[in-house]
């Protein structure tokens, strides 16, 4: 249905997944792409979104824009997570329908599944028992989004597909010490701990000049920097991470998520997402992941090895672990023709190289 000349709007094209989807489409020869930064288009503003669709008239939409964060952010800003995500989805999906968009791809998250879901989690586990409390508002927003897609398809014959990625990491990740996801946060924390451990203050200052920590940057004194980093469990002798390290997680390289997303956008229709002749059509979304899991402790140890940090790894068990397991069943995705290739060790190596390159480039241009 889509060809190389089709106009595709990628909402969230500067983000972790959106930027990777944009690049993947370009590599496949889709060059008629449309993107807007948050400054150029506020997706919370229904009038602005309608005017954008009036002007651009896209053939397809990838909804990769979302308000996201880790456990602490989800706990503290519960209203923001449900309101902003519902509003973004309402505006973009609603205008896509009004403007006759041929194909829409909605990106959710595997946090839509119940806290105690059977592992690995099949698509059918949705709404079978209570959600994890820490990210319930975000999960409910994402469930609403996939149900919007499903419901428009059933009532109006649209072709909107929802994909639910597992934990993602990769280029353009967020390395904020408080609001980032677990793997990039660990990479940055362990990198800074190693720099302190080896007394490499130039590297510490480069890092926090690029990403200041609560107002502390490279112009502050050594002691001010040490005090602020210690607040986040970063010291020359040890790194302290949240929880017990026991939860198991599945991680997918973001560029592979992009490849899976584009594969679904180009090759999968709504009719392919449920059993033919089903009395009740539901759970039409598609899990995207590796189908493999490892503990947070194992991930931290792999990062310590990659970065060559010689200090101790400690855990603050007074902080929440979140869900203990979140492994996806990816048999539906495999049946639709896509498998992952990048394993966790290669992914950690690639992401740390990307992180270091970003610090060096920024340092040279300032």
C-alpha cells in the first residue's frame, strides 16, 4: 500500500525510537518523510495538530512520540504521564482518521501487561489482572492508545497497527541520572564512577558539562561535583544502584526496534494480527522484543566489564525494584517475519562507544 513516494509523518522523530525509524525508512528509500520538533509542533495542542495535518496530508503516520521516564519519574509525575500521553494519542490518532491516513503505526510499551502476568507474556495477557503500581498511569495511557487503534479498525475499517516494544536502548538514548531508563542510566553512572576512580577529572567535567546534574556542571569545584554525584550513588570506590538487582529484564537495541516497526508498517495489515473468524477481535497488538532476559545485576556487571570499572557494585534495597519479570512472547512477531540480531553484549559495547563519541564531539565544538 505504501511506496517510496508515500509521505510518512514520524511523530517523535528526534527520540530514541523515532530517530531510528526515520533512519531505517531513509535507508529503505523512503525519502518523503515529515518530522516536527516539540518546539515546532506541540502534540498536546489539538488545534496545532489539526493545522499540521491539514497542511501536510500524510499518507502514513508513525506515532513514536510519548512522555516517558524511569521508575522515579513515573512515581512522582503520575498525572503528567497519563494526561500527556492520552492527549498526544487523542490528537494524532484522531487527526489521522479525519485526514484519511492509509496506515498508522502506534508504539506502546510492554508495561501494559499485568504485574503478575504469566511469563513470557503473550498478547492475550492484556487486562487479565492488576498493573504494576509504579507505572500504572503510563500503562493505562498506552492501553488506551492500542484500543483506539483496534476500535477504529473495527468500526471504520482503518489500518492502524500497535506494536509493544520491550526495554529499548541505543543511539540518542536519554542519559539523565534521574529520568532515564535503567540501562543508559547505568552506563553513565558507571562511566562517571570509573572516571572518579582513575582521577580523570577532565572526563568528569566533559560529561557533566554536556549533561549537568541538578545545576552542577564542569565549572563547579571538585567537592561540589563529588557531593552531587554521591547523591546518585556515584563515588570513586563504588557504584550504588536502585533495588536488589534481582529483577529480570529483556533489552532490545533501538535500531532493531525501528527495523521491526518498519517491517510491520510495510508488510503487516490489521487482518494479519488476529485469528480469522474470531468471535471477539482483541489483543491485536504485536510484542516486539528478543524473547531473552537477564537480571539487572547481570546487566550492571556486563557494563562494569565493558567500561573497566574496578570499584564495587552495591545495591540500595530500600528503593523499589519494579516488576520482577517482564519477558515478552515474540512468537506472533516471528510468525509475521521478523527476528532480532543484536545481542546484549554487542549492544552495550555499541552504546558505550556512542556515548563516549558524543562527549568528545561536544567537547571539541565548545
